[in-house]
C-alpha cells in the first residue's frame, strides 16, 4: 500500500517512538493468536487454562497446555517483523517495545528495551512463595514440579485472566505511552485491558497512534493512521522508509 505523506513525516520526525505488540506479530513465526477464528480461544476455554481457579482445579491440565505452547515457542524463530523492529531500534535508539507476548521473540531477534506486560512463558515461579525457576516441566509420570523451598506448586510466569499485571511494567509503559510522539500498535485485537488502554492514553497525550493489523479491531476507529498489512511486511516497509 502507498503510505500517506503525513505518516511518513511523523515517522521520520519521531524522537520518542513506542511499539506495542500483540499475538499477531508472532503469528508469522507459527505461534497461534488467541482471538482470531483460528486462534487458541476458539478451541480451548481460557478460564480453564489461564486462570488461578483453572490452575488450582486442574494443575496438570494447565501444565500440559503450557508445555505444548512452550515446545512451539522454543522452536519458533523471530519473523521479518521482529527483525525489522530490531533494526529500527538502531536508527531510533530510544525506541521502546511494549509487548503482550510471552514468547520472548523480540529478545531472540536482538531487541532491547522490551517491556513484558504479561510475563513470559519460559520462566516459572512458585505459586506459594514466589521463588523464581527456569525451564521447569512436568516430571516423568506427569507429576507436577514442586518448589524446592516450600513444596508449593510451580506455575508459569505468565499473567492469567483476573491477575494484576507486573506493577513496574505497566507504570513504565504508561509513562512511555504518555511521552511518545508516535505510538505504533501491531498485531493486537485491543481487547485485553489494561494493555489496550495504552493506545488511548498515548492518543490522549497527543501521540500519533498507528495501527498495524490486517483486520479491523476495537481500536481502529480511534487510530490516527491504519496499515492493513501483516506486521512483517509493515515493519520492513517502515524500516525502508527510515533507512532512506
Ligand atoms: P489476539 O489474539 O487477541 O489478537 C491478535 C490480533 O493479531 C488480531 O487482531 C489479528 O487480526 C492480528 N493479526 C493476526 N495475524 C497478524 C499478522 N500477521 N500481523 C499483524 N496482525 C495480525 O492477541 P492480543 O491482542 O495480543 O491478546 C492476546 C493475549 O494473549 C495477550 O495478552 C498475550 O499475552 C497472549 N498471547 C500471547 C502469544 C504469544 O506470546 N505469541 C500468543 C497468543 C496469545
Ligand atoms: Zn515455594
């Protein structure tokens, strides 16, 4: 698509660029989104698999589900979108990435300044005493991994439905959103709060808010500019604009 002159100028002049990413930016790495027709929540029940109550009711089921996703994520490679964002960061060196993804693909692509709003799927912690662990798995014969200190249940370090986001991650993100001059949101349905609120906050504070998404979202009608493309394509085009 032909990008507008206003969009290109905003991008070139931007001194405080923030990119907010969602599951769609990892779709081209083969990691399923949640809310698309083919997304995970069309096949699985979120409250059973991604809530405290679900975990306490059936921790083995929840562990099997996370292990299934960890396997996919460990084998996934950053796509052209992640890699272009890493290159963008070399041009706009204070570029901040705020992600709702738990897959660490921005970091795998070499990006810095990544704020994880929903935790990550790679590390774990004790449900009871919060002790941090790395790479725990279900034990042979499907026994649950237990905490070495308190014998509590180990859980994934992700934010589940009904849980608070990490306080520093959300307050840092809000500050970056307020200070941004261009706020780019990519691959998110803008349905999950408080993450979705960041785009409105950025707009309220005068930022130019751009949506990258092949499909319409809840935020579309509030966007200052919309790129209806897949994120790999859009970010590579943006990189080319900034390189010229
Ligand atoms: P979502 O599933 O609600 O929405 C995905 C959005 O991505 C949709 O609007 C869709 O149109 C768009 N999309 C699909 N393919 C795209 C592409 N190639 N390029 C650009 N956009 C594309 O995802 P969400 O808004 O991130 O919310 C889901 C929640 O689930 C998040 O909180 C996240 O923590 C979690 N999640 C994470 C992962 C991951 O880590 N990769 C995957 C699934 C879900
Ligand atoms: Zn413990």
